[in-house]
C-alpha cells in the first residue's frame, strides 16, 4: 500500500462499486492529495475511458480504466 492508501483493483464488481470509487478519488483530488494528469499511453485501447491520477505525497501515478462489458475496469499503478 502507498501513502495515499491505494490498492490495486483488478476489476470492479459492479457499476455501483465503480461509481463509489470515482466519487472517492474525486474527493481526494478536491482535498489536494491527488491530481489528475494527462494519459500518456492507453491501457485498454481506444474506446475505453481512462484517467490518470498522481499521488502528490509519493509522486506515484495510477490509472483508472472504466468498465465496458465484458471488461470490468481497472485501477492500478503505471508501470
């Protein structure tokens, strides 16, 4: 776990879980702990919504890929 308390999510279990996560990360951005940064290279390819976030405390960047059936989304570090 990192200083922003982020853990990898290999897939979201439901659309509601994804929406709760989006609200949570948005709150972290509003609190100034996290900033959204431009996507440099898409994880899932064209047609998938993807956003990158940087933990200001650690300067670590993670990606959030929205679910799109049958893909269930992803949250994890940029490698």
